[in-house]
């Protein structure tokens, strides 16, 4: 156990998320739409959190990963500011499922960490995070957790105000960000329409010093003493994002049916090779950046969604729910002026569920899901052959309430078949995965709740893990898959203790243990091919365990004013049973936040300490400690049905050279330097 872990657990240091302002709904009271029975976070046995309202506006960043990276138990991969995918309790990639309005994002972001998630945070109404296995409802790819971005592109509420418009502008200094967002909702009592659009442009990111870490600089200068290494800017990190959606639905008190189309486009650079040339003008440097060096990704996704619900007026079943999405995805990796690799994917995901009322005092849902993915890659980084994947699953979730106690039971059976390209000699994968869960929530005293959740979940290996055979240039290694890989099985237990009071001290402490049989990972083979280290996919037993905790002390409650101090911490440890550590595990973090609320005014100050991570895998470098000091403020004006929100935020006020251990680029791409963000949001 980490020597500082008992101390931090005892004092329950820093929360990694800002408190919601007084004018907002308590996040623990918001319905988690990705839960089986649409419950709040406090009613769920599985740990969950929700980012919404003014807090979401202040936290929104250029990627989903960076938007939620400060949430408890969450980090991000940070492959530059545009490509950053969430890491939940040390698990990421194929083990964290990205959802958009409850259906898979159906992009290729889990295939490689340089691939951006095709979901936009500035359009979100709320972002839901399910921590721990969520395979029961969403499939084997959710063995580590789920992030669901709810954007409301298909209107579902017909009892609320029909007409609404939102305009938002925002920017920051480190990336020279310019973002504009527009949203319009119109309709009658029976017909609703939704339109949204956004555009964000950024320049190369400002960083505190050198792009290369001290160790990386030493190695380069030992080989080339006269080499000039870039500093102050993270070369090839500029980006352009744009997109929009149109949705329409018809409904009444008995249900609704709707469709939507959305497009997401991104063009962004992959940081790397940060060299500068003394005699170049900025124009010459830009010309070289665009045409002679650096890899840029040009990505497009068209997404088509359907959603329908119907109240059933007879029998035990009360509601029918249908969700479906089809995506046409393409991204090009451009090296200089040449097309390096082309990724194409057509996919659809459809699920149907039936909610039932009390049957022998149990209420719940039963359903089915089918997913098909047709994937192909051509070019220099086509290290995975083309394949067709099909998943079919049945699931059930049941809950029974007692006086102060609720019990949850669930099960899922899922068949996955992967057919590799017929031009290869790879064998077909065709297996069935079984997942089970049991949980309980007990309100054992006034304001006190304990939740326990135990799961046995299985994850199918994915095509890259089975069939990879070639250079994966984004992470600078040669990957070799293993077609004999079997399902990995995780046995997880979560225990969460809450004190949730309207006044006085409130706190939450969660601990978890995740025992994997046949954990799939890429192991360093100890030799090179074409100058790249070879990594082979293998299986071994492993364990991940840790905690998340927070405690909030009210320092002032007078009239409409509140002043609170919050302490919190989170920690995860990942190790192989045979000895050794899992790679890219986030370090211990802890700190303090201060929040002041007075009517429409919110002020916040937060300091976080990220401990040194020296529990590393073979050939993985340690990451030094750093401190992040942030501040934020917002003010909301209400003019009848019109509101105006002004929000500002300052990050990394100490201008620290911060390198995130979960990032594959930590040695060549630090986090942004001191930055100031501001935005204005009008709703009318």
C-alpha cells in the first residue's frame, strides 16, 4: 500500500470537482438517465456522478476527457488538448464506453489514444459518469465504466416550455480558443424541434517551458548537443472543431417518437517532434508545420438517431423504450501533404427495453441490444486488419424496496462475433460473455446511506487485441495481437458511505476492489522492429483497488450566502498478480477547495496536489509531483424568462510544468500553462 494512503484516507483530502452553485440543482438529486430505472446518484448502488448546469459551463473544455478529468475517480489520456479520452479508476480505452444520449458513440476513439471522441461537451445538458462495471446495460465494453453525454437532440419533454434559444461564446488564452454555440428549440404541445451548432478554433497551446521533459531533453542533447528544442508552445496542437444536429419528435402524455441527424467534424494536430529553427519566421514555421512535418487528423462523423417511448396501459409492463443510432465515420491521418492512414467505420447500435411495475414487489426492466460494426483501415498505420463485429445481448435488471433498504439484481448474456478480413489467415472470434450484479442501498440513519455493489462482468477481446500486427505510430510502438485471447473476467465490489445533509458537514467515502482474471494488456516484448519497441497483447491476472473521498465543511450560512471548504482525495493502485504494475495508472491526488455563493454569484478557488507516480510498468518512466491551482467565478442575471450567465476561470495559476501520468505523451507534451478562460451564455 502507498505509504501516504492511510493518511489521506483518514483526512479524506481533495475533491476533484467544483461545487455546483447555489442556484443549481444538487448533482446528487439529478436523474441519471443512463441508470436502469432513471434514479438519482444517491439511489444507485453503483457509484455515479453528474456534471451539469453552471458547473458544466465552467468546466467545459476542448474534449470530453479534459471536461471531466477533475471529477473524483476520473483522469484522462491527454493526447494533446483535442484528443483526450476519460480514464475511470485507472481503466480506459476499450474498458470505458462513451455514450451519446444513452447509445454508444460508435467512433474509433477506443482503438488508439490519438483518436478524438466524436461527442461535444459544449453542447451537453449533463454528463453522467458511472464508475465501475456497467456491462449489465451497455455491454462488455463498459467493464471499467460509462460516460454518457446527454445533449437533448431528440426532444423528449412535452410538458415543459416549448420555445427556447441559447447562444454561448467562450475562449481561453493558452490555446487562443474561439468557440461559438447556438441552440434553438421550437414546437407545440405535440411536436418539438431541436437545432444546434458549434464551432471551435484553437492555436498551438501555450506551455510553461520546454515541450520535452528534462529526461527527454537530456537524451536528445546527448545525441545532438546543438539541437534547439522548442519551448513556450506545444507544436502541432492547433485544432478546428465544428458540428451541429437537427432533431424532431412528436409525442403526448403517453409517449413520443423522434429522429435526429448530427455531424461532427474535427481537424487537429498530434503533438510530437518539438523542434524549432532559429531563422524561421512564424509564417515559415507555419508553412513547415502544415506541409512538411507533423501528423494531423481530419475526422468526420454523420450520426442518425431514433428514440421512442410508449406508456403501456395494460398488463405488468408499464413502458416500452427504443433507442438506436447509425454512424458513418471516417478519419484521415495526414502526414505533411500525404495521406498516411484512412480509417472508415459504419456502425449501428439498437436497444429495446420494457419497464415493468411491481411483480411480487419487484420492479425492473428487461431488454435486448444488437450492435454491428464494419471497420477498415488502409495506410501506414493500418496495424489492425479490416473486420466486422456483431454483438447480440439480452439483459434484465430488478429492484425491490423495503422500508429503509433497496435491493438490486441484474444479469446480461452477450454474444460477440468478429470476422476478420478474409484476405488474412486470422480465425473468427465467437464467444458468449456473462455478467451479473447485486447491489443494495441502506439508509441506516437520518442523512446516512451506505451502498454496496458487487459485480461479475466479462469483456470480449477487441479486434486490435486479437489481430494487430504492425507499427502503431501514434504511441511509437509495433503491436502484435494474439488471436487466442479469451474473455477477461472482473469481480468487483464497491462500498460507498454518504452523509448527505441540507445543513452541517456532509461527506462521501467510496472504496473499490477489482479482481481481474485474464486481464488483457500490451506487454513490452524486449526487442524492436524497424526501430520501434515491440508490444505483444497478453493476458494475466491483475487487481485494481483504491478510494474516492470528500468532506465539505460549511464555514458560513447567513441569509442567502454560503461559504464552504471541501477536502477530498482519490487513489487507484493497479498491479499484476504475478508481480509488476499496470501501466499509466493515475497517481494519488488531494487538496482543498473554497466556494462562496451569494444569490447569483459563485466564487471558487481550488488547489490540487498530484503525487509522484513511481509505481510503473517495465520501461515506463515515473512522473513527478505537481500542484494545480485554479479559480473560477460566475454570475447569473435573470430577466423574466431570459437569463444571462457570465463565467470566468483561471487554470494552472502557478504555471506548473505538469505532466499527466495517464498520457502516452507525458514526456513530450505537458498540460497547458497558466490560462484564463471566459464565456457568456444567454438563454431566452
